[in-house]
C-alpha cells in the first residue's frame, strides 16, 4: 500500500520511534525547532504548518564534528538510523543541494554520506506559508510528490500518509495495523488544501516578479552599489548563513587531545571578514558589500553554473534570522530594477 | 580510512634548509606512498596547530621525499619555521590539477616568477628539465625583493643557468652587495622577444600584485589568455571543493586549480586580491 490514513499522529510517531531516533518539531516562541521525540511526553506533537526556523542541514552536517584522528586513524562512529518528521518541500530541496556538494562522486564526505543514508525523511505539507516564504520563486511548492520516505498531509479527520520510497513502503507494511484506507474525499481535500496554500504563497509574493532570470540579474549586477547599501544595515552576525539550509561552508581546524590530534569541521560563514583571507595578507572580500555580493553570486550564479541548480530554496529563514532587517528578496528586487533601468538606458543610447 | 579525505598521512620533517631570511625548505618524508603531479598542492598539518596549503617544490619524480618551501607569513607558517628536524607532520592530498605538461610539448615555456612563487616553479622546472628535449626552450624570468631574497640560490645562480635549452634572467627590486644584474620589478625584464609567442605558453607564479602585472604585460605582448597559466593562491582549506573558502567564481581553486589559465578566470571579480 502506498497511501494510507491514520486519525491521530501519536501512534504513527510511536511506531517510527520504535525503530529509530525520531526528531519532531516543537514550538518555541513563534517558531518551530527540532527536538528528540519523547513517546511518554504529555504534550502531543504539533503538526507544523510551516518549516522549522532551524535548518535541516544540522542533521546531516552538524555545527561541529570530528573529521579525523591521527597519528593513529580511528574508524568513525557508526551512524544509527534516525528519522525527522515535519520536513517541508524546501527542506527536501536543500538536501538535494547539499547532496551535490557532499555526496558527489569524487570526494564524498563520508560523515555526511553516512548520515544521509541513515536518515528517514518524513515530509509534511505546508499549510501556512510565512511572510518570508518565497519558495515558489525557485520552483518550490508547499508540498512534495517525491524524494521523501513518507509524506504526511493533514486533513479534517486525520492524516494521509504516503510512501515515497521502498523504506517508506516497508514501514507502512510493517505497521499496517495502525493504518486504514484513505476515506472517500480525503485525497480531494488534500489536493484542495495544497492548491489553496500554493495560491496563498503566490499571493504573498505577487509583487516579486522579475523580467529576467535571477541568474542573469545577479550576474550583471557586479558593479551595483546595492550590496554596499545593504551592508550598511548588516551587523555581520552571520545568522543568515547559519540558518540557511543550503549554506555549507565549513572551517577545518586542528586540536590537541590527551592521546591524539584531531581535525574538526565547524560551520563557517562567508560573512566573516577573514573568511577568504590568506596568510600573505590578500583578502578578496575585505569589504562587507563584496561579501554580500559573493554570497548572492554563489547562490544564484556560481552554484547554478557548477551543479545546474540554484543554491537557494526560498525558505526565507535568512529573512527571519537577519538582525539588521535585511531581506534577500529586497536585494533581488533592487538589482532587478537597476537592470531594467540599465536596459532602458542602453536602449536610449542605441536610439 | 583512506576514503576519509580529511585524514592526513603521517610524515616527518627530515631536513630544513634556510633559503632566505623569511623562507625555509622543509624536506618531508611521508610514511606511505605519496605521489603528486607538478603544480598540485598538499595540505601540511602541524599536529594540533593547524594546516596550510603548499605546492611542493620538489620534482614528482622523487618518490622518497617531498620538499616544501615555506615563507613565514601567518600563524601556521610561523610555527613551522620554529620546528626542528624530526618534527611529525600530517599531509593531505595531493589536491587539484597541476600544470598540463603534455600540452607544453614542442613549445617554448615562458616562466615568470617572483619571491616564494619560485617554489611551485622549481617543481615545474625540474619536471621540464627532466625531459628538456620535449620542449623548444624553457625561458625563466624571476624576480625577488633583494638578492638575499632569492630562494634556491645555489642552483638558481649556478647549475640551472648552464642547462642546454634553458634561459634564465633575474631581477631584484633593490640591489645590494655585489648584485650586478637588473634592478626593477619582474615586468622590467619581460620582452616580447623572449619567446615566439605563437608557439609558447606562459606560466606565472608569485605574489598577487606581481601576477597581475605580469599577466597584463603578457597580454600586451599578445599572449592569448588561454596560454597564460596562473598558479592561484586562495584560502584553500578542505582541498576537495566543499568548504568554500577558495572560491574563484564558479571554481574551487583547491579542486579545479590551483593552476588556471587566465581565460578561465578573467571574468570573475577580485581574482588578484
């Protein structure tokens, strides 16, 4: 069976947690963050209508991790299967992006790959896109049709659970006593919900329309002063790169332990002034505006050139997280307007 | 564990040679077989302290040991300069792609170098000289701040100059002692007559400012951008195109370089910074 129904979340989550560690969204203030599922907890797990504020990358590429021990090498710790519930389509697409970098054939990152292979992805539909959500700009949707192990859609009387992989189908089969057939009309209800959310998302971003591909706009804006203007509000807190589910720069550093030396990987940020500096003193991004420009070029031009996809999923976490009130959509809009202006100027000169 | 790209191979510094007041060559013996191509780089770890990228200055043909010429420039290099023989190190790599020597066959190889940029050039030079008959000529134009700042003095001022098929000219920014050669930056000893540009490739390695002006000069001479090979220095850290620090446009210098043609990178901002 591919698609089944369950009226309550708890028995479903309990079944998942029987087999592996399970992480679920938990509301903290206005936002959701992930926490370990506790089957005995009194408060039930809330179905998150929007993505969490923390990025999914932390499950695959933790903030800090051991990369190597020497002079005596040690086998890395075995990664046990784990599940994450409540991921959204934007999260799924961010994993696709991280896969390009860390799981590419040449030079696979063994730590990322081990976690990726052991991750059981339980997606769920979005029903309340946030003000900062703009996934529709990058072909994202508030729901996914593939790429997950299981997908959960909330309907009036319960939850529709759909398998998207062999692992997902095996799970449903193993726990078939929990599920029933999808009631009449529930799938239609799900499709209506999806369409409504999609519509909402498009309305929220109705003004965000560009006349040219974003790649072209950013690529042709290298002499723009928009980046320096944006920099005036940036306090270099690096929150944008931390919460970004696709930013993956890391810092490799050495430590001395009692009996061995270690190499550690830790998240880094291209917003940091010394990010690209070399010992000889050269630093291509001394100026904050140049770092902001590089971040956009990386996301919308260089990554696309290299891997064929944008390095942005439009999740809006950087907008929620920015302490300076920055908004990547505003930057793109300003660049787009400038590009239009330039086009007009050119046309005038041509006349 | 060989599939862990972050795992270093253990090695030992068996000799240290003073090259100039700020530059030393470290002779490193890896515990395992370690092969590289000229122009590729390695990450040298001082255990517990940190690692930094260097292009070996020895010939890849020497499989017993590797020589790494290092200028004291930052934290890790300062610590390395304080090391003694017998120091254990870690080596990761080799990374990236080096000089496409086979594409140089039958051509004049015009090498412009400055300062510690002679380190990768020495490895290239030794590789070229090993099969010198394959190349029309090897024409070197090297600069240093003062005569004392030249590295590999013994061979540079001596045996290298006597190799048939090799033409070397040197210059210093400031003369001292018995220097009777040219005084001026390296571009002052470059001439369009040095090589037949139609059948030559240029290789440039040195401090960013020198690479910039040498490249501009070569373009002015009529060298096509695709025949100018640059050994780019960026903040290469992971070595495998992931950590992001060495991005140069869409390229990762560590994985796609460190050797690029000017044609590949000329469209990108801040390449010389």
